[in-house]
C-alpha cells in the first residue's frame, strides 16, 4: 500500500534497522535467548508519525522473522514468527 514507506526497527538496547524501505529486508544477530521487545517507527504518506510494537521470543527459537504489514487505513502491524528451534 505504501511503496515510499521507510521504517526503523529497534530493540531495547540497539537499532536493528535505521531506514528499512518498502520491500527491503535486513538481517541482525546477537540477541540474548529471551523475549526481546521491538519498536517499529515510520511516517505515513501524509507525514503522520506511526509507531507499533512487537516481541520476538528467542527462548523458543534463535531465529525470528518480523513482517511489517501496512494496511489501507494508514496503520501498520508487525507480525513476528519463530524460525526453527534452539539447537
């Protein structure tokens, strides 16, 4: 819905992605094996700042995927999925 959307993603301790553009991906590592709160920030096409939160649970998996999904109402919802197990 928003091809010009640029988002930032941060944990409590560091920035994971400072400027993640629509359709772009990034990889980050070094997370503790615990639940990590994430904050996602962007500006909507009309210039309004938007923020959303999500949690990556690294107690069950060392890998997680965060999808940032904008909707036609100007909101965006992060979705977090665990990828594999801690082996």
